[in-house]
């Protein structure tokens, strides 16, 4: 068990009873060995001012960087912290905020994220960056692929059908590849700046349906959990690909595969969204960025705790409709030019945040994508169905929660106390 990391700053002020709401704060993907600076909220819902005089964390890889100060009733203070880990992997650290009296626990926050070795992230520019190496690995398909991969920004093309998925069927029309049927799947890739040239396999981990809509030419459609069964790929350079909105999920699979002996596994940085936004060729029934950057509500809710999202909602034209509580309201798409640079500002030691746009219709999403999609530093995704779909999802989940299921029994967990220690990435805590 790892000893507690105590971060003390004692002041002689009496404690006034108050309550600080527990928060689950995701740092997203942070870089191994780099300091990540962030803030935790401390909202005073009591009637008197409170003082946060001590922060107790479950691992000493997280330290406080704030001075004691009063938090007035109804106000929220932003308390500075810094996280740094020397080991890659998923982490979860509990932080207790305490008052001037030792036993006065104001609230407990949970800080989560994924520590990654930057070498595990492969920029789009480095994949298929060496045309000679690509052609050498493709044999007779080389000239066709070299022409497609040389397409510059703004020249993304689909080598398959341009028809849309059949309405109401939920099935996509099979893509027609322009590559010879006998072309090798394993590509010869030159990684710019690394000197590594070896047989590479691009593995698209998305569902078969989404793969049919759009995918990188000659990529293999295989669920991430099934890669470990392909022992024939153990010595290949494996490039894992998904949409790009939840990088931590694939990075976790990368860590698992490396432990199993797959030594050369990387994740395409930014996913398929970054690929098409940089003008790279695609195959499938769709050829526009919106086909891969439109995010179903279920996917957003599933990753809301593990991905650092910044939400923007286009202002509703319906009188009396309040903006979503977690989103910044914007009047017009043109106003995003002022908001996006602020929300997507790079933070040292961590990967860029993800921007979620909640728009009233697909046409608005298309306008935003055309102007900002390829140039904005932070990846932009669009909530499928907008506000209406989100509200319908929340109402459905609330209805399910109220139903009584006699055959289902949920056994409560034993709970994890701060004293249990460790964030699963710190060597001192017995992590990886």
C-alpha cells in the first residue's frame, strides 16, 4: 500500500460547515514524464466562508499548487494541481479537500486519465509519408496507392461508391476498392524522422458498418480486443485506427498488446477524422469528414468521463429554451472564430482537448466543418441529432432507471478509500 501524499498549508482559521460537491475530472491523455497543470473546483454551498487548508491525494504523482484562501458562500474557487507520472497506463487518483480542522473533509474529487509514451502516437503526416517505401510494399498496387496517398490537403477522395447508406436499413452499400484483389494488406511504411521502415498493417477497430462507410485504403477491419489473437502480426508495425474522439481507449489496448509481445503497436494520432481532414484518400460509401466526425449521443455519454470534452451549442431560435448546462452558447457559426482558439488552447503535457458542437441541423455542422474542421488545433466533433437527440437519450435513461427489474440484482462495490493508495501508474504504488 502506498503511503498518502500529504499536501499541507495550515492557517489559523476556524472551519465553517459547508459542502463541496464531488467531481470526476478527466485529464484525457497526458504525456509520460511531463507535468500536466490543471484545476479542481471547490464550490461552497454553505452559508459561511470556508478555507481549504489541506489537500490529501492517494498518490504523490499529484501535487497541489494553490495557496489557502477563503471561498465565499455560493462561490466556486479553482484550485491548482499538477500531475506527473513516469509510467504509461490508465490512472485514477482521489483527492480530498479539507478544512482547517483535521477531520473536516470538504469533498473528494477523482482525477482520471491515461499516461502515454508519445512514441505510441503516430502523426498522420508520418504514415505513408515515404512514397518509395509504400510502393515497395504494395507490389503491383503500388502506383495506384502512391497516387492516392500523395493527395494534398483538400483533395480527399473516395475510391469506392459515393452512395449513402440505404435509408432505414442500417446497412451500408459495400465499398468497391480500386486496388487489385491480390494486393498485399501489409504496407511498407517509411516513418519520417524515425528511420524505421518495416512491414505495417493498418487496423481499423471500428464496427463493420462504420468501416463500410469510410476507411483508409487497404486497412484491416478488426476489433481491438481481437488483435491479440493474430500472432502472425506480432512482428509487424500495427497502426490502430478509430474515429479519434476517445484516444485513451485505443492507447489502453496498445499498452495491453505491448505487454503480450506485440512490440511495434502505435495509434494513429487523431484517428480517421485527422486522416480525412488532412486530405488523405479513403474508401467506402462516404467521402466527407462529417461521416466520421458525427458523434452519436450514446458514444458521447459513454466517453464523457474519460475524454476531456469542451462543448459548444449553437443558440436556439426557440423562445424560452435554456442552453445546455455543460455547453458554451454561441450565437452564430461565424462567432466560433473567437471561441474555438480559447477552448482548444494547448496545455503543456497533455493531448489537445476534444470539441463537441451541438448544432440544430446537419447544414450548420457542414458550414462549421468547411470553415474550421481542417484548421482548428483541437479536433471538432458534432453531436448527431443535436439537442433533441441528447434530451431524448437522457429521458430514456431516466425511464430505465425508474423501472423495477426483479431478476437483476446489483451488488454494491466495497468502495475505494483514499487510504488504499495508488493511481495504477506510479511504480511506488505497485502499478505498472
